[in-house]
C-alpha cells in the first residue's frame, strides 16, 4: 500500500509539473487573440456591417482590419485580465474599438492550459 501511495504521489507531482510548465503566458495569449480577432473581424464584422457603412467601405473592410491590427494588439494587451492558477490561466478580454462605437464589442473568456487555448465564452455586448 505504501508503494502505491508513493507512486500516486510521484505521478501527481509529474502531472502538476507538466501543467505548470505548459501554462501559456500573456504573449502566447496575445498571439492567439490576434488571430481570433482578425478572423472574427474579417469573416463576421466586415460581412455584417450596416448597409450604409458596408456600401461606403465596399471591399476595403479587410484592408482596414489589417491596418488596425497593430492598434488592436495593443488594445488586446491593455484590456485583458489574466487569472494565473499556475497549472492553467483564465484570460478575460473586452474586445472593441472605443473610437468606433458603431462596431460591436465582445467579451471573451479563455482557458489557457497545456500550451493551448480554449475559448469557452464569447458574447457580444450591446
């Protein structure tokens, strides 16, 4: 019985160490959200703009998204809160452009664990 307890403790220690080592940091999260935001903006926001704005921009919305990405990266870093639990992290981001109130704002909650991100809640703020 003592051997099984010792082996269990060793396995638990190794698993915990693996989780701690693979807890993705803020830079990895920023890269993840960058790609998610770019996809969201080009695939959903650009295609669902109000008629007047959509006609005004035409096909330039994708180009505007590309030009806004550096500013958006800074905004993502500034508007993200990380709860670090050592074995994993919860990231909460409020994503929107304050200078463009006609565009929607999103709240995103993501779990970072094992060098991966799992977005478990994304909601549009009205």
